C-alpha cells in the first residue's frame, strides 16, 4: 500500500490522513420545532484558510428531506432556539461584528437584529408568551482596590500600559487569561428588538440555563449569591427573579442546585442536585419541586450515575441523558412513581480529536433529535419517534465514504493490582493482518473523571492509519460506572492504581497475540499527561512517551493554575503546605529519577489549567538526567491545544514523528 506521499496525484488516499482533519464536519445542538416536524442544528466545519471551526445553522425535517441552510457564511451562527409557537427562531451570530442576538421569521426568512450589546449573549430562553427573550451576559464591574493618584500624562506622551490590579481569589481562566472584574448577569429584551434590560444585580455570577415561569413574569436560574462565593466552587442555589428585579431563593441545601426546568403547566421545577461532600466526584441527581420550592423529591435516587439535560414530557415525566460505559443514552422517568426506562442509546461524536463521550438531544411533541456518530464517523443528526429511528444527515460521506478507517474492538480485563474490572477498546490499523504483531500506542484520557467510548477520533484514527494498534481504557476514576468506581482514585491521582489499569490492558493485548511487546508507546493529555509521566516513572517498558499538558508538581500546580480553588478542597486532604508529602507522592516529579524513556513534552504557551511552568519543570529535570527529551511549545494556545484544526494536526503529527523516531 503506497504511503500518503507516494499516492498518485489526484487520487484520494484510502486511509485517514492529516489533511483530512481540515475537511471534517459534525452536527451539534439540535433543536426540535414545537410541532415536532423540523430540526434546526448547528453544523460545524473546519476552515483551512482561517484555521478555525465555523458554525452555521441548518434545518431538516423529520423525514430527512428539505435539508438546507438557514444561515451559512464565513461568520459564526449558533445557539438556535425556537419561539413557543414555532414561527420564529432566535440565534446568536457575529455576522456584523460582536456576537449579537437575532430573530428570524421562519415563513419569510426575514431576520431582525435584536440586541446591540457589548458582550456575547448566552443561555437564550424565550418567554412562554413569545414577547420577550432572556439571556445572560458578562458585565464589567467598577470595583477598585484602592485609589492611586497618578500625575497627568502630557499631551502626546507615550507611557506604558496601566498596571493591572488583581484582588479576586479566582483571577484567571484558561482560554481567557487574567479576568477583568466582571459578573454574569441576566437580561431581557423584547423579541422584536429594543433595549436589553438587566434584571439581576450584585457582584455574583448568575449562570447556567434560564427557565421562564408559565406567566412569563419570572425567570428561574442558579447562582451562588453568598459573599463567600469565591471559596465555594461547589455551591449554588435555585432562585427566581421577577421583571422588577426582585429575587426569591427557592433552595438552600448545601451543595449545587442548578439548571432549573419549569413544567409546561408551570407547577413544577426539575433541576440538578449534587451534594457538598469534599470529594473529587459526586453523582448529580434529578430533583423535582413545586415552583414555591416545597415538596422536593429526588427522582433518581436509585440511579448510580450523573443525569443532565432535562426535558418535560407534558407534565407527567422527564427525559434526561446519562453516560454509561462509554456511551450516552436517553432515559425517561415518571413523575408519579419515579420509574425509569431507556429510550435510546449511542449519542456522541461531537469531540473530533479524542473519543470522549459526548452528544446531546432535544425533545418536542413526541420527536427526539440527537447527535449520534460511529467509530468511523463524527456526529450526524438522528431522530426517533416511538421506536423508529432515522438518520437525517450524512455530513462526512464525501470525505470518509471511500476511506477505510481502523475498526474498534471492545474488551474487558482485570487490573493486576486488585482485580478491578476495566473496560477498554483497541483500534486496529486499516489494513490489519492477523499474522502480524503491531506496535502499540496507549492513549490515556483526561479528567480523570471523564470517559472515552467507541467513538470517532481523528487523533487515534491517524495513529492507526500509520500502522499502530491504539489502546485506550476507562480506568478507575472514569465516569459512567457508578460513584464507587469514580471515587477509587480519591486522593490517588496519579498512582500505581491507575497505572496498573493501563499496563494490565497492555499485557492483555500482548497475550492476545496482537502486539509486539518490544514496541510499546504511551501518551495522554491533561490528566492523561499526568498519568503518562507517572507511568514512565514506574516502568521503562515503553520505548517512547509523549506527555501533553501535564501536572508535574502538584505543590506548585494548585497555586498557579486556574483550577486550584476547586482542586484543593475536593481532590486533596488539606492545603499543600499542610500535606506536602501527599501532594509530592501524587506528583510525577517525585519519580523523575527513575525515568529512562525518551519523552516529548507538548503544552500550550497560554495554558492556565496546567501551566507551562509544570512542563518546564519536567523538561529541566529530564535534561539534568540526560534523558532524551524535547519540549514543544504551542504558541497562542490555551489548555485545548487541539482547539484549531492546524493545532490538532500538529499535535498528532508531532506525536507520530516522536514515536516513529523510536521504531
């Protein structure tokens, strides 16, 4: 089989190539019309010229016909939301500069600019009477720590930029850098356009979904309006605000109450509830209460999992989604008896780079619309009415229909450290020959409280196309296997326990006769980067490693990254200066003296989640040990180093180049 470079000019390569990443598309955010007959969705595509991912709005009916664009250009259009009568569509677009809210009349296509605001609107929600639209927006605060008397600058003088003043406990965020003093507030605007009016007040964040009362006079939302909110990252309550800006607090339990959803008859509120135990993972339950806040019930007390994305079926029950064993599914629970039943499964395909669980759905008038992919396709739009399911879009057939991708195989095995069952998958090279043994790449997911599944992955398919078997697993700590399994890594990340989960999978594949034990490679990003660095401190079985955006020294990480305010109380037994030995034991730097594996390090220069200083510590340590190593810095990139198409390409091609060097 000729390589990509040897392929005859003008003939498409039969396997997945680096340049194919620029041609990928996927569907997201489906929205069913109130009569259940049409689905609007966001179509996301990569633009090779601008090195960006573009969002456009498309519509298709439930029969898969009349598939056509609503608005598509070189700008971004997203967050579509149907009006209650289905005659209009609100959406956000940057077609005229900054993101603004627009409304389109679906019968004529006439479109009105509804807002003229300074920040991007989000959490779009129509009032039931169709007259008003609510949204949230960041509003700058005029807080000043103290007054500074600077002399007047002479006319025409060029002075340095003004000093920056930081007073907040959480003062930075990955992808945003140092945060301006600003708070997320709730606004309303007439649906036909006009002046946006701020309803919420105070130096607090009012976030998440918004849900209107049946009378179109109150909005329900979640917030932490405590003066101590900066130090309570796991705390929020459900509030109501009326059109005069008056607040009513509905919940007061410790922990997080969020994402309210009012029933069609206006009598009940469904919402998500998580307790306040200081643990790295807690299940999120589906609760229902009266709009007064009384008679609260947990409808999912018997479901050992986290539930989200609630949709009322009339007033009798709720649809929701959960992820189980690597795959997202839609379920239903009755309001009267809290009886649960499964509707469908297989949602996913909206994370192009790696095979994370993903996907979402919408529901109206008996119609479900959801994003669903396959191991060899990113997400398309599917619908289901009753038991009948239909695929409506085929966004990547022009690119992938003539290519052979690596097949995914599922397997389970026992972790050698304690016999815990672990679920894993391996991708075979496209032209797999059962008489051969192949080099193996172990790829570890982030989180660690996230999960992979049998989904399309551009990065892993590229690895398979280059002749590797690619192995990945949902090690202990992964979600979708119950609370006990997720908490097996409490105070143990990273450790010999999760390492055992990975190496036991490697050994199982060797025992199956698939893998050459002398050609083993390992990589992972974020929490997967931590695990990779920890693994090569415990073994020298891997010929080469790529450590992407890692934490190397927990003592320094939690005091320099944007996530320390959450991680310290929930992931560790105490403050770093109180529990030095514990933080150090969890740090790959504590094992660096054992490392002999050639190691590439790759991190975004603007990363605030796992700062570059972490990577640089490891690089310097490896250099002092004279281990073969290279540091790859990704300019302009935050934690998501694959956030632009060329960066996704660059990430995986650098990994492959490093591993190929040690074949």
